[in-house]
């Protein structure tokens, strides 16, 4: 499928571009993707074979694509692809990059130097990590994901309420517990061997996409490998662009993604956060006649009474101000959410004025409410 960007040429989505990541990135138009998920070479610097205590060989990552002559070479490569990814990101886009202690600190420096704004580092704690066979170090039981906005001013997507619901109504933490990719999920070749040595679990990618994208968003993966990003994107109603230089890996990914059944649209809706909803000023509540000037508002214990003025302010004991400012002053605080502090009497019961915004939105209709959205 081809999708056309408003300010750029047409770009292909839901397909794998086979070729060098830098060359293919340079062909993509500016500001054309919503999110980048990158699982780049880790530059593991392995020295010789790694053996288990029983002298069997560990199937580690020793492919040529993970080898660099020096840290300087690795840094130059990293900055080149990160720069191209930043160019193709939309202004409110974001980047996820995963790594280990071998490379993630170098990537973090590069991200900041290039103008990305780091939002979080996420620790993926592995339920079943590979043991440290030599017994000379701690078992390496985690990898690190860096989540960064394209720039400090980017209004990046974060589905906070959805992630909170996913975590039994607790704020989602920055340490995530998932097993490494194994069992039926691990893609095998015709010889029964791993089709790709660094395949990531789909559950990890699903949380990333649920957290930071909306259905229909375009996700770019410049190191596509066996296609986990594309498989999860397709299942969750997102679009993808994959770049992979190895034709064998690309073939595995293409076959894998073709077998994925997308979820029905009704299953893809995310919980809308209050911050993302149309903004209704308190003055609009008065203009619509939902609350009349001269009405009384109270704190939750009905100890403080304020009078509603025609201009949308409140007055109490010789002081007058907005619902937020007066709420802060009467409490002796520097800030207050007036929507939850002030209450009105409804049949003898006190209710927060926040509930009145739903009535205002109903009266205005979706188009009218959307016109009231303002930058916060």
C-alpha cells in the first residue's frame, strides 16, 4: 500500500525495504513516520567462543553485522542512522531504541547530542536470562530501552490511561518483566536453528506500541530482522516500514507477517486521557447556563463558600479569581485544580464541578468542543 504525506512524496507502508539501512533511510521523505523502534547492532565485542560448563558452544551473536573496528566506527554509524531517523520523524514523533551495557550508554549520548529529548529509560527484566557461564560477572538479566521524543517541544503520544489499566490501575513502572523469545514464538529455519539471533518477544513490542502510538500510525524499524515490529504493528492496527539488508531475514519476516491476523478495529480503541480531551473553560459552563452567576460553590466539606461571577471568576472573603487561583488562595497553596476542588449542590449532595464539563461537551457537540482545545 502507498500512503501520501501532506508535505512530501508518496511513501510505501506495510512493506520491507531490502538494503543498507542508511541508504534506504535517505530515500524516505522528511517528517513521514510517527515512531521509530530500533534494535541496532549491539557491538558485543565477543572474543572467541563462549562455552557452557559441559563444553557445549553457546549460540551467541557473532554475525558480521554486529562487528565494528572500533568504538569510533560504531559511534559514527550510530549517529548517522539516528540523524536520518530524526529527519523522517514527524515533529511530534518519538524514538525507541534498545540495547545492552555494551552500547546503550553510547546511544544515549548520541541521542542527546542530536537533539532528541529523552523521556524514560525502560529496564526489560528477563524472566529467563542466559546464565553467566564463566562465573566472573553478574548474570546479565536485563536490557535497556530508551524512549525519546524527537525534540523537547514534541507533543509525543503517551497512552497513560491505557498503560495504567494494563497494570491493574497502577501507574506503569519503568521496569518491565518479560521472558526472552523462546518456544513456539521463536522463528526457526529449515534446519531447526534460530532464524535470527536477537529476535525480541512480541509482548515487549506490543507494550511499546500500545504506550506510544495510535491505530493507523506509521512505525519505522531500520533493523527489521525477523519482523517482530511489523508483526505486532499489523496485529494492533498500525502501519510499518521495515528496513533489512539481509535478504534471508527479510524473507523470514515477510512470511511471518503475512500469517498475522489483524485485531478487529473495535478491539484497538485506547482509553482517552483527560488531557487529550477537548478543553472546556469554566466560563463556558456559565455561558451555557449550566451554572448561573450568583450560584454558590463549596469545598468538599462545605466549609468554604464562594460566589460565581458572570465573568467566570469566583469570590470569597474579599478575594476574587479563577477557580484555580482562588482555590489555591483559600488553601494557602501555590496551585490548585479548581475543577476537583470546587463543588456544587445537586439535590443536597456535593459534586465536583468537573462533572459539568461532560454536559457542556454534550451541548456543544463534538465539533464545538474540539474548537475549544487549547495548548496546555
